[in-house]
C-alpha cells in the first residue's frame, strides 16, 4: 500500500509552528502570564499573524503591496522585540538600582553596536535609494526582512541582527546573575530569556554560515547551484525547528508556576493528614429502676 504524502517540510513546519504559537497564546492568557509579560505576548501574536499573512496572501496579492505588508510586520517585530528585552530585564533584575541598570544597558548597546558595525557587508546609501519606486522597501528591508526573503539580501537585515546580539547578551546576564535577583532557575523571566537567546543564536549562526557560503562558493554549473540552494533550504528549515523547540519550551515552563509563588508552594506541600475519627458517643446512662411500691 502506497501512502500519498504530498506535504513539504516547509508546510509541515508552518503548521506545527502556527499550532504551537496558538497553544502558547492560550497558556499566556489562561495562566495569567500575559498580564506580567504583555510585550512578549504581543510578539508571539505578531509572529502568528506574520505566518498567516505569508501563507494566506502569498500568490493572492500583487508582489509590491504584499512585500509592504510583510516588511511592515517584520520591522514592527524588531521594535516589539526590543521592548520584550526591556520587559524581561526589568523582571529579571528587580531590586537593582536604576543607575546600575542604565550603565549595564548602555554597555550592552555598545557591545552589540560594535559587533554590528564589524558585521558586514553594509550596503551603500546610493544603492538603497537608487530606484525611487522601491526605495522605501529597501529601507524597510534594511531594518528587517521576512523569513523567506532573509537570504536573498544577505547583510541587509541589520535590525534583526542588532536585536539578536542584544538578546544573546541579555540571556548571558540573566543566566549568570539572575539567581542573585528575581530570575533564578525555573523563573519565567529566565525561561523566556533562554528561549529567546537560543533562537537568536540559531539565527546568527544561519546568517554567518550563509554569508560564508555566499563569499566562498562559486558554482560553475546548474547542478552546483541547485545543491547550494538545497543546502540553504535545509539550514533555513533547521532554524525554524529551533524556533519550534523554543515555542514548546515556553509552553511547558510558562504553564508551570514559578518557585516561591503561593500556587507552586501549594502544589509542593504534603497532603494534610486525614482528620481523626470523631470520638464515639458515650453510651447513654441507664436510668435507675423505680422500686415497686
């Protein structure tokens, strides 16, 4: 018996990712995590909307308005992603003086900015605005690119690159120093940070590998070009698998209560002793017999 399985890896990953995002949103709303992490909830919601737009609008709209929609959502994701980092940092380092937080934040920005400046290539301004028709799209693409067009313009996606560098830096700080404050192991702030850092490391690795391939690979035949395209496709799918694993990670840990909360303490308490049986009632006294006259 031959089974006809006509689903590609891209379609399977899209379905699983979208389902995981919906489950995560249910956990965030149902377990009252959205109130404490509203920007993280907004980021997951925006990511789910981007997936819907890619599948539902691709091939049903003209390319120019479709690219404007996807690029707008991609740029908005970068802005929301920066707000998520601020949100996680505030939750993870409660009690730290504001002056120290500002100094550390400036340090993180300086390090990420230095790496961003050294990470090439940087397109010339004249190339971005050379064609007035697509100049706005090029500037939007310079900030962030949709996932499926990420590798078409290598070295342009500087907004996502800067966000990923900051995410990795914050994740290292939370893991190393979070225990001394309010972000110990199994805390929601650390679990969110670990997931975000893992996704960022996978994305940075994808960028570095693909840029290396672009600089060193010189295919001579169509067969060689097809092999490179297939290799890049596998790397992109691997990056999507990492994001799917991060979604499952967040679902599990955000469902559980943080250690030290009343709910977690109630779950770990030993069951109370069974109530002792009520003492048996004393037998009623037998009234004395009345002598006969």
